[in-house]
């Protein structure tokens, strides 16, 4: 009995057309219905337009559809009808088109249209846009399905090839630099292959290692196509003048899809050919059939060249048709790859034997027959292969041994029909693959939020070393440690960060206090000083802060800051000098490369803005613009200051003159002191005097050569009142600011207490870590994740002896681990892999003789030591 086809209604209130609906109607899988109210609305609108205008009617020929396949032509007509209904077009055009569609589109027969006929009220441009949108809908539907199926087929090929799948070990970096879809594809493949004993038996195969990138790009483009097509399917007809631009815009996305399809087809063909050449080569009949019938790369290349030519000639309907033909060809290649992988894994005897089991059950059945070896493929691929076998064996097929070629031909036909998107069983296969991926236990593993990341043991080793250096420098200058809560009262944070206040993470209102995650460590420090009535405090704090920023390379939503601050009344400019001196010490001892400390003064900046003619109420917002000069050109900043913040071109140009001034501190200070306008302004004059004191101190401490006086440095935060500075790396490493700070005399007083002048520095430790990690890689240095000095190796199973020996070493403060195993090489491998310098080996002989064997792992020298002198001997060798 024929399956009842679903009804798709267009023109109804709130109804929308989807790519899947267009695909189903175009292929006779659904029936089309036009909402009666929409027809009435079109009719009344048409009468109104007729009474008001006598403009000539445009028309378009159905010849636009002449080179399309029947399903493409049907899809084009459905989309055109929907656009006419949305546009309240003339009833004549709607009625003419609906008559054609209801007769032809709703049937499964070939399209019955005379291409010489025309349709009134529709321009050729409108018709072309509808045709492109219709073909795009088919492409969207098939690409979405193919992006799922092709990953599953690639997993089968990995099993068939015993391929090295180490390329699938990808993780999202959390900073937005990782390609989301590449990581997602790799994750899905690992899910499908989870538990497999077939993979990782062979070397690297480019057609396998390239899967995440090629498939990920296809997945990304498919998603973009879906977004753009959804808009086009449900948008009214634009004016004829705008149709060419719409067609061009749609085909830009289709061109990207064509490139992704070509790459997808090539990599699939290479996997299929590799399987045939290396896995089924002993079967003379079938490999020849595979190679002969499967579309080849040269055919892909020729079709791609045709669509490129059509795009270049702006033949957009033909171009769209060629892209659709390319997708069909790629579907065929992937189907042949699937068949090759399936037969490589299961062979052909399952047809004649009637064996429908897979994996361990198959092995048990085979064990009784003595016919098969145990096959342990991945959990996901096991389920997929079993599903394919069940479906194939439910289809009619000849099984006489004398008709092997016919059996294979029937098998090929049945198998390829399973992977045909137009086949009624395809949706079942698609759902099965999705279920396998989504229900797999690995899918339930937790996922990191964007902008965050985990740190492996090697990374933590680098971090701990950096924290140790930083803490040592801070303590050298007499700072005490402080810790504050990860979240503060919202009122504490608001109004302190200028335009960056929008990046504060607000916590959900739980019916009590309104709280937010801390944005930095400076405001919590100021709150602490104010709350406790302190008049002086020199502190350091190393803790995480949180910003609701867009993750990008080197920019996270959760990251560490290392802060040093001095609060209180001290000798003029000496605290400012000390924090800059601390900054140079930190960067010198971390040894991350050449750097410079850019320095300016907020009062000098304010004076400069006043001299240029900037209204005082705009000082802070203009500072925020100037602060972007390290990332944007002055022309871009000028456009923002003039267009968005209301400055005149003359004022902006004056600012542009001053912000270009930078150079050695003492020289530029002398130049500024010769500028009368700066001396006559109270703010800038005070700033120049303060800078002169600080520069003398920096000269005496021999670190002024690291400092650059730069009038473009603004630091956008509102609370700065005096010296501001920022450290950046010189040379090729473009990682932005690695440290920054300044004076903030009024911040503590904002909490309702008396003012306590303060100055501080914050080290952007995440960027420092990234540089240190890269330097380790560049030097080819291995990183020790642990500080273990000794491995206690028990050659046997005496756990009590292990506890006794390692306990003595721990008591003597020796960093030690233990291992219990009968094979000595397992112990040695463990010590070498962990780079543990010494081993204590104890076996039966050592026990009977009352000795232990010490092994210098690096020098490969053994020493025998009396059992009672083990600890003393080891401590001497370790220099303890």
C-alpha cells in the first residue's frame, strides 16, 4: 500500500517554507496545498492595483527552467509561488502558477511544462532568483543530511583501513581560535570509533587525517547555506533592479559550497580507492566494478570547472544547477566509499550464510563455525554496520553461488539505494546515524564553556614556575598576600570601568543581594582598603577574573591576573617608580623576550585634550577611543571620534598630531617642557613635574632604557588619575599588552571613605604563559610535569614492601613514587617517560641479600646499597 504523502501548505497565516518541504514536494514525497485565504487576499490586492495603475505588465518565460532537472524545476516553481503570495502579486500570475504546480509538482511524474509559455507579472530576474532559491533549498536539505552521513562513512573507512586516527584528538582551545566545526567533526568520529581495536594499526593516511578539516569546512558552509536559504524561501519578490544583487549574493554562498563539495568528493574517493587497493584487492570482480562505476576526481574537476565558468559569466541559474549536479556526484562517491568499507569489514559471505550479527556476537557465532575471526570495531560503527546489514538482508537478492556477479550487482543496487536522499528509507538511515552519535556515552562527557580552558600537567608545570618567579619578585618588595571573593556586590563594581562596564558578568538574582563576578583585582582591593579603614597597604594578589568578552586568540572570559598595589601617602612619585621597577624585574626574570614599557600620565593626557579643544565632559570617552590606537589606525579612530562622539575634524586632527609623539622619556619630557601650551595648562604642567621626578629615579635604578614615553597611551579605565603604563613585547610576537597599570588616587574614596592614593600594576599572565609555552616548543625542550626524584620499583606483587620503602623516603622529604610490576622494563619505561632521575629496584635476589639496587636512569649505571642505608645514600646523591 502506498504511503500517504504529507501535505505542505503555503500562503497561510504564520506558515513558512522550509528546505525540507521544498525538497519533499519537488521529489513527490509531499503534496502542495495553497491556503484559500491567501488566494483571496491576492485577488483583492490585484483588483486594487488594477484600478490604480495602467503600467505595462512584465513577464518571464518558463525557458529559465529548461536546463534544470525535474526536481529542480518543481522546487523553483514552489518557491516562486510562495514569493508571489508573500508579495500580494496579481491573481493572474498566482492562479497560472498554482494551476501548473498543483498538476505537475504534486505528482511524481516528469514535469509537464511548455518552456515557450510565459507568466505575467513576474520579471525574468524574479524568476531567476526563485529558481536559485529553489535549487538552494534542495542543496540545503541534501547538504545537511550529507554532513551527518559522510562522517559516519568516514568512520567505517577508518575501521576498514585500520587507519591512524590521532588527527582526531582535537580540543577546543576556548579562546575562539579553534575552528568549531573541525573540532566537532573530530569529536563525532571519536564517538563512532570508541572501543575499536581495528584503528591505529597503520600509518598516517592523508585521506583520513584530513577528515576533520575537510568535513568541518563542509559542515560550516552547509550551516551558512541553511541560514541564507531560509531567508530567501520566505521573502517577498524584490524590485527587478534588486534581483541581480540577490542572485549574486545567493551564489556567493553556493560557490563556497561547491569548493567544499569538491574537497569532500576528492577525499572520499581517495579513501575508497585505498580500501579497494589494499583491503579487497584479492577479489578480482568487485574492485574492478568499484573503480569502473565510482565517479572519478577528473569528473569532479570538469564539473567544477563548468560551474566556475557559469559563475564568471553570471549565468547564475546554470551555476546553481551545476552545484546541484556536483553534490549528486559527491553523494555517489560517498556511497561507493561506504560500500567498499562495508564489504572490507564484513565480506560477501554474510549474504549466503545469512549471518546478520556484528562484533562480539558475530565472533561467537563464527567461533562455532570456525569461519570468522573476532571483529571488534567501534561501538558506533558496530551499530551502523548492523543496521546496514539488517536493511540489506530485508531486500530481495539472489544468493545462488553460481551467480556471484549478479549477486554483487544486486547488492550494489540495494546498498546505493539506502544512501539515496530521495529514497524513503534514507531518513531512517539518517536518524540512525544521529541516534548513534547522540546516544553514545562519550557524548555525555562534560563540555567547557566558551572562553575557558583546562590546563594539562605540562602547562601547569610552566604556570607554577611563572607564579613562583612572580611571587618571589612581589615578596622582594615587601608585599603581603591578599585574597578576595570571586564575586562582589554589583554596586561595588559598577561605574569603575567606563565603557568596559558592559563586560561585567552579572550573577542571577537569587532573591537576595545583586552580585557580579569580579572584573579585575584592583577594585576589590580598593573596596578592601576602604572597608577596613586602612591608610597604607602594600599587597599582591594572584587570582582569576571574569569578563563577558568575545573569545578570540589569546583572549578568554576567565583568566588569571597578578596584581601588585601600593596604597597610602609616600614620597612623591616613589611608589610609581617602584611598580615600574617591579614590572621590569618581572619581565626580565620571566625571560619571555624583548619588551618595552609604554608610559604616559592621565593629567598630561587631559591637558592635551583641553589644549586641542575637547570639551571636558568628553575626556573619558575620547580617551577610550585613543586607547584603541594600538589596534586601529588613527584614521579609524578619527572616524569614531567625529562620527560617533561628535568632535570636529579640526580637533581630531590636533589630537592626531600629539598622539604621534613617542620616544625616550627624558628627551620627550624636555620637548614637552618647551611647549608653552602644556606649561600653561595646570593639569599638564603638574604631570610634567611628576614625570621628571619619576624619570630621575628610573635612571638611577638603571631601568629607564626599558621605558618609552608615548602620548598615545590612554588606558580606558575611568579610575586612573596619574601615571599610566603598559608593557608590550617587541618584534614578531603580536600578543597585545602583557602588563599594565597606573595611579588611581580617587578609587578608594568612591566607597565613601577618605581618599587613599594608590598605584598598581597588573600582569596579563595568560599571555605570558602562552609565550613561555611557545618558547619551550621552539627550543624543543621537554617539560617535566612532576618533580619526582625517585621511583621505587617493586619487581613482584609485594605492596607492603612498596609502602615501607616509599614511606621512608617521604619521611626524609624525598619526592618519590612507587610502582609494582613483575617486568623490569615496565619500571624503566615509566621512569624514562616521566624523566625520573633515580630508581630503587627490589626483586627476590635483593630481598634475600638484604640490599636494594639504585639506578641512575640517565647514565644507566646501577649501584647496590645495603637496605638500611638506602635513605642516607639517596639523600647524598640528591644533594639533600
